C-alpha cells in the first residue's frame, strides 16, 4: 500500500517516547524496519484497538512534539 511514516527524529527516540506514553507496549511491538510501515501500524493497531490511520497519526504526533501525545 505504500504507507510512509513522516517522522523527524531517529526511530529509537520515537520508540522511547511511545514507550513512555504507553508503557504496556514492548520492544517487539515497536520493532520497525524502513519500508515495513504497514506491518508496524497493523501490529500496534491490533494491540491498541485502533486503526492503522489512528496509529500513524499518533506516532507522527509523538515524533513532532517534545511532550507525549495521547
């Protein structure tokens, strides 16, 4: 489908922010490889009960803010 995450930080930093916001997520939940965005979004969507679009927006909001996005 070609989903691209628009983030302005290295993934490791984004992942740390996501873990702070949602401590029940695991390293495995947040495993990400460039080009495999759909897999990440679907995995998190299932775990969090959200759509892929909602997860994408959440990740991008966390990546573009200094605080936590909910």
